[in-house]
């Protein structure tokens, strides 16, 4: 049965909201591990190259990024040049977001194929998946985690298909053997042997596809192996009867063949990375294995501490409910711990669920990765994105009409939670940065020198400004310079003015100096009060809405100041807009050199 019109509406909504509307900025890695690298390479523009891509010991592979984002960008670049279309930040993000939308559809398609294989009506499953803000927002952002979500979904589809084929072949095989079990004539044995030989081979079904997915997933993010361990176990151990003495032998053969099928992909990525990071040149030849470097880096607690240390149960008690809200609770109920304990205590082992069923595979594909990821102390919600398909599959039955009669609040809670998540991450969180970049792109187009200072916001992906890199061979040609100073989020508002002025003193320029300063709304009042006393010349532009989690305490302080210290009976919409905006100051400063001249 094909998906219904409701799913089509959610799908259209996902595409439109992602490409044309969403300005939410979830995490710096959304840009700095993907778009910054590709934009810098394809267009030769100034970009912020993160430490993961250093040439000595890179921990990130470049191959998949070029395959997913680089090729479409090269094609778009050729088309734009053909029709003389000028690039800008919006069009650049349009291409990236169009690609990520297409990648997210692989998860939908994988779930649809799984339902079709199992002869299940796919509409409820696809509706639950497509209505989740995880696929609408997180799944369509340029995270490597979003690519990981699609790859895990593809892997589950291929494994489920292999399991189903094996079950059918083994059932027919057992039927043939039982049919001739009590017959001893040579004719019957010949007939049985002939029928057994005619059965389709199932031992290595989808082996090459699964091996390729494993290679691609591992070089995208080595954490992919934590999500793949359960499906791979099911693939190598599928299709055996209880008394089959060939289990160990065939299990090992399948595992070896699968490993061999991953080797072409592994060698391809190793060669691409080795050439890209200049480990293979005319003068030297060495191989770089980025997943190995990734693992070496992350097993060091001191390295993880630089990115933030969390409680070991952060994934389980915070990130799971944050991403999947009511599905996390329904999945917990699905485990039926009480029933399992009673069965074990009463030794009724025959009542235990069959571990080789697809529903058990899906539940294990949530539990095992969640446990393995919880071993590492650095835990962010986006790390759990690949759990979306298995948790949707495992809990979708609770959204059927039968269960909805007894659990009437499930659907409203699901809808409300996803609306909140969609608005917060899609429209509020750091949402002023991309509109500000579009504004800056136009404002600095004819500037020779651009200096941007930012505070209490996420890092600006400078590659989107598309400022050409300096060409050392063009010494006498006027080239554009751009420099970004990130003040972080530790400075108090009272120190912002002095810090901005100190930075400007170290900028030497013959003309009047123009500096851009981007800061969260609640910090602007104190900055302006000091600036006005110092006769600071500036103009400002606000980008609403913008909610910076780096400035949370200042939001509360600003609200309290308005209500109590300013003796205001209420907070006006204008004041709220000012607080929940990203403010860009265009500051004109007379340099020390100019003072000497005048």
C-alpha cells in the first residue's frame, strides 16, 4: 500500500521549510565539518578550517563530503556560470539544504521498503517519521550525523530484506527435508537434492551493498560502527534452525566475505584522503586512515574534556526525551521489563521473544547503540539521530486506533512536543546568524578590509560570505581582507566595550576604520551605554528572532531589569524584539594613525 496524502503533506512541508524558511543554527559542526570545507575548496574563498581537517593527522574523511556536497556544488557552479547567476549566501545554503533534504528521503524510503518487505501498511510508520521534528530539522541540516541517519536506515533495510529472504528459503528447505525424511528410495533422494539445489542462494544476500554502506558510514563517522554492530550481527547469524550444526562455520564465512566486501570502499576512501591531505605526493607516499585517527583522539579523556564532559546517563535521561519525546517513554514501556523478569524467574524461557525477529532487531538497534554511546562522556543530542528509524518502527503500534482509545493523550503530546522542537531549533536557536550573513555579504561587497567581532553567539561560518582567498602572486592587485574575532561567551557585558576597543587599536589602517560587532540582544544595553558616553559612532541592525543559549542568564537579567528596575508594569513587544534579536553594530573608529595626521 502506497503512503497516503497526509504523508505527502508532511514531506512537502519538510522540503519547503528546510529550503526557504529555517534559519535555526543548531550547532557549529553543522557548518564547520561540512559546508565550510566544501565551500572553501570549490570557490577558493576564505573559510574557517576546523582542527579535524588538519593535514598532519586528520580525523575526518573528505571523500563522502565531496560525493554528497561537492559534486552538486560543482554542477550548480557550472549552471550559475552558464546563466550568469551571481552567488550569494542564500543560494549557497539553498544548494546544501536541497542536498540534505534529498539525503533525508533515504530514511523515509528505507522505512517504506521495510514495511513493504514485512507486508505492513506503511502509512502510519511514515506519518510518525515525517511528523518528527528530528527529521524535519536535524535530519535536513548539514551534519555528518544526518548522513549517518540515512546510512543506518539503509543498512537496516538491507538487513531486514536479507533476514526475510533467508527465513523464506530456510522454511522451504525444512519443508523439503521433512517431506522426504521417511523416504529411503533413491528416486526420492534425487528429487529432494534437485529441489534443494534449485533453492535461491541467501547466505550472502546484499553482501556488497552492506559492505559498501559499512565503509561509507565508517569514514563518514566512525561512531557508525556502534549503530551497525546489531544489524551486522543479525545479518551474519540469520536463517539458521536451532539444531543446525553449520552455524559457526557459515557465521564465520559470512563475516569474512562481508569484511572483504568492505575493502574496496575502505581503500577508496583511504586513497582519496591520502591525496587530499597531501600524504601522497611526488616526494612522499604514506596512507592516512581518518577513522583510526578519530578513534585514537576520542579514547583520550583529556581530548573529550575539551569538548565538554557529561554524565554517562545524559543520552538516556535527557537526549532521548529531547529528541524523541513521547516515543522514548513508549519504547521504555515496549521493553516490558516486568514480564521479562517474571519469565526468567519462573524459568518459562519458551515464552521469551524470538531474538531473530525484525521487531527484536529494531529494539536492539536502539538499546545497543544507546548503551555503547553512553560509555563516552561527551554526549550531544545529535549523536542519537540514527536511532530515529528503529524507535519509530518499535513504537508506531501505539499510534494505531486500537491503542489510541486507551492512550488518548499520546497524539496531542507528540504533536505539541514536535511543534515546540521545530520552532525552537528551526526558527529561534541562533536564528539571527544566517540573515546577518546575507546582510554582511551585501554590505562588505565593496570593502577592502572587513573586521568582524562577535560575542555570545555561535561562530560565524565565514565561508558563506564568499570573500576570495588572498593570492600571494598578485602583490600589486587590491585584494579583499576579512578577519573575524570570536570573543566567546565568557565576557561580562561591562567588559565588551573595552574588549572591542582594544581589538580595534591593534588594527592598523590608513583610513577611517569600520568594525562590525555582532552580539546577542540582552548584552546590547550596557554596551551602548558605555559607547554613548565615549561618543562612539555606530549604526545597528537587528535580526529577529535570535535565541542564544550562551546568553541565557543575560536574558533573565534583562527581563528582570525591565520589570523591576525600570518600573515597567509590562514588557512591550518592541522590548522583547530587542532582547531576542542578534544585533549587528557597524562601528566607525578613528585609528591612532589618523589622529596623528589630523
